[in-house]
C-alpha cells in the first residue's frame, strides 16, 4: 500500500454519531457553530477531574430485537450509528448489487465492550469469584463482537474483521478494505469504528497523567491532556463507477507506518507520522502542495502535538491550513480515525475548514498553520492523520472524483 498508487474508492455513503449529535447534519451544524460536545465527567460513578464526550441515552437504547446476546454499550452505540443518514438503506442497495458474500466489514475499536467485563467483575461471587452467569464475553468484550453484530444487522456474509491498534484503528481499516477489494476478496466494504466510554480508558489515561481537567486544547501553549469521548462512524466503500458525479468523495491514498518508538509516547521528531503522510501522498499520486487542508490527530498532549507538528511541517511547511477537531468531539480512540475521515469528507463537500475549539494561544514552538477560526473555501484534497500508541500511524487522503 505504501509503495503503490491506490485505485480510488468511492465513499458511497457514510454516517457519524459523536458527542456532537447523531448524524451528519448534527456534526456539521456543531462544527460550523463552534460548539463542543465535551462536558464534566458524569459517567457512571467515575470520580475524576476531567471532561468527557458522552452520548446521552445509550443506557436506555437496546440493541436490535433478536440480537440480545450482543447487548453492550459498544454495540448499542454501533446500532445508533447505523440508524442515521439512511446508511442501512444504502447498504441494502449495495447488497442487491453485489450479494451478501461480496461485501466485507472492517471495523476499528480499542476497547470494544470491555465495560461489561468491568461491571461483571464488580458482581463476582464473593466466595468463588465467579462472574455472573449473565456475562457474555463473546457478545460484548470480544473485539470481534462489534463486527459480528454489524454484520448481522446489515445481513452481510463477506469477510469481516476488527482492527485494534489504539487510536489509528478506524483509519487503518480503510487500508485493509482497499487491499481486500484489490485482491478480489470482496467488491465493496463497510469500514468504520466504534468505541464507547469505559472505566479502563478513563482511569488508565488518568494514571498516565494524560487527561485534562478542562476540555482539551490541541496545539495550545498550555495544553495538558486529552478529553475522552465515544463515537460510531461507518462508510460504504466501493470501486468508482465508469460514470461518477464529479463531486463524489473518494479515498485516494492510504499511508501506514509503525515507528515502535515507545508504548505510549510518539517519536519526538514525528518520524513515523512523517512516513505515513508521505506514503499516503504517494499512494494518491499527489504532492504536498495539492493538499488544501489537514485534519490533525491533535490530541492536546504536549508530546503528541509537538511530534505531529514536526512531521507536518517537514512535509508541508508552514502554509497548509490544519486543525484538530478533538476540541469538539474529544479523543474517540478506536473511533477517532473514521470520525475524522468523515469530517474530512464533509469539509470537501461543504468547502469548510473547522477551527480548533478551546485553543486560545497557539504554542509558539509549533510551526504548522493551525486554524483558530472556521474558514470557508473550495477544498479538493484533505489529508487526515491518526497516530496510535506503540507508534501505529495512518494517514488518509480524500478528494473529489474529478481532479
């Protein structure tokens, strides 16, 4: 993938549900209004001085009838996401074109339904330590649970898998899908990601001293950590038809790298991120100057933003507009990649570059052209970065069908 040009794939349909709201319209409206979905932590009995992006109502939102064995917060969130923007109808039409067995499902998640395991451990038998009989690991905590659930909801039977590479998970699935389609193992693919709030990520990132007590402030001089959120996003990827609307959004390039510098800290020079960016541009057949806007990974930690800034500046210089949307959505972990991919598609469709929320004073040590305010202009090409723990990096290039 890194060395060869990518055969463009069309984003035939997509949908996104985040703390900004359910569906594309809610997402776009919030970004245009400069409205954040972050608020003080009110998740279960978590006692942490932090802000989170929680989606209201999941506690009362059961999974689809007949699939109760998959009932967990993560799959409830997946269900909410699938029900927006007529996505199920679009998949149904694709199923008629290709057949159930020829549409793959490739999803990303970091913790899947681990919340069910966390709550089950609270309910262990005091004498034997046995977990409650109602606990179903395969339908909840298992990483594959969300792909299994989505495949059944969409009535598909093609290749299905889940990628779990921390924060790059649901970006890397675009590369997985492209390779599977190129290899002839499927004709179309559902790609996406689902990650839901749980105790492991909240307390875990807090123990690493990586969460902020305020809504996160990417690229700010006083940035001090992330705000954890939850989201579900899905995209229907297909080969481009011979006759295609010139305004259709295409996946043009995928670049992946693994610098393996440190388990939880990026390479200080952004070496792996730079490799992924360059590979994505090469796969798209584009030069750095062709990119109109960069959606940064931009978590709001000191080390991530500094490393990514170096990678971006080394490739693009200091002129290409860029920003992070995590000040609006929070860090969505395994769903971050697809969320920002879909936001990138919206930017192209609507000629819109979102300013980074909550950031007040850009760190003078950072050299990239970080946007503090929204900007309207025609956009042809966007690059989106996702940088995960362990140095798992993925960059995606999206653009209009007609160059």
